[in-house]
């Protein structure tokens, strides 16, 4: 093992192949807060391991983020790698653990990365709690970037148009929007939420953007989907809490699972 993040991801991919008995994966899905129960719809579980069995992964820090990796054979015969939970920047471990899963998946052969999250809705005029929204683009306000040095990679189309169109074949009415990421762990202030609306955001959260950048750097196509679990702070006057976020996930798991299963089968 070395300190080089790509070497660490290569090591983790080798260990992953050994632990699951699968030599190459086609697609990786990262299940965000509230999305974990939806994973059960994706296909037949071939193996499931704690992330900590692989080099470079740290234990789950957040309730609802299970910290396990599941290898699944989908209905269409694809090998899917499902991360039941993710590492967040707010855990204070730096940026590399946040993107290690995506890098490991890419080293394990994955060409498509599906990033899901729970998000606050910035447009309660048109958005409903429990609605899934395609991420069309992002604004990274985390102050972090997984890349260092002269890696001036193009981010014109972080979230693949092709994959968004494919989702729309399943759910023609699905809205799309711009996801804004903060570092967290606090939820935003009402003033920050107003700023997010002004600068063109539609959803707000604490994940996804760094993984999306790492996936693009690794050459994978990215699909991002937010589950709106609450209106952003101050938009309706209710305080926010993590239990509510998980609750919406549980209530929508069957619907989100069916959606992801259909999308993965079309890949
Ligand atoms: N803000 C940030 N992250 C979130 C929110 C929110 O309102 N809801 C779920 N995750």
C-alpha cells in the first residue's frame, strides 16, 4: 500500500475482485442518505462486504450510511457495484476518502457511475418532497477538489446528457436541476439558501460533486439523481433534521429502487 490515491484504489479494486469473485464491474451506484433501501431492487446479491475489508476505506460515520459494498448481478446481466453509504467531506478525513469509492470502482472496470443523494429543494414552488430530480450540473461550494496539480479537466458535461435521456425514457416527466454542494455538516442558513436560489441552484446537499469530478477524471460517464427530502432551510419555516431525510428515503425506497433498476437495465 502507498499514499498514492490511485495506487490505493488499484489495491482496493484487486481486493474487491477477490472478495466478490467478480472480475470486472460495469456500473457503480452510490446510495446516498435515504437511498440505501432502494438498493434491494437492483438485482441478485452476489456478495456483500463491509467497506473496511478493502484498503483505503474508513468506517461509516453517519446513521443511514451503512458503509457496505454489495456486488449485484442485474436483470440484464450486468455486474453492479453498490456502495451502501459514502464518505462525506464533513467527516474531516480530507477529500481522498470521499472519492476513493468511485476511484476503486473505476479501477474495477466501471464505465458508468450513478450518484444518488438526499437534497434540500430550493424551488418548493415546483418541487415536492419525495420527488427525484436529475442533476444537470453542479456548483461546488465545498471549497475542495479531488484533483491537484495541472489537471485542468473539462467539466462542460459532468452529468451525461445521454444518461439523462435514458432516465427520461423510464420517467419522461422527471425534472432536472443544478445541485449545489456545501461542505456541511450543518444544514444551510436561510440566507445561504436564498443565495443558492439566486446563483441558479435547484437542489442543495453535502455530497456528489467531488465524486462526480473524480469519476469524470477517471473517464466514467456520470448520472446524478437527487431525492428531495425537504425544502431548503427557511423556505417553509420548519427546522430541518436528519431523521426526516431518512424517513423520506424509506417512504420512497420502492419507487426509487424500481427507477434505478429500470435505468441500470437500459445501460
Ligand atoms: N441541505 C443539505 N443537505 C441536505 C438537505 C438540505 O436541506 N436535505 C438533505 N440533505
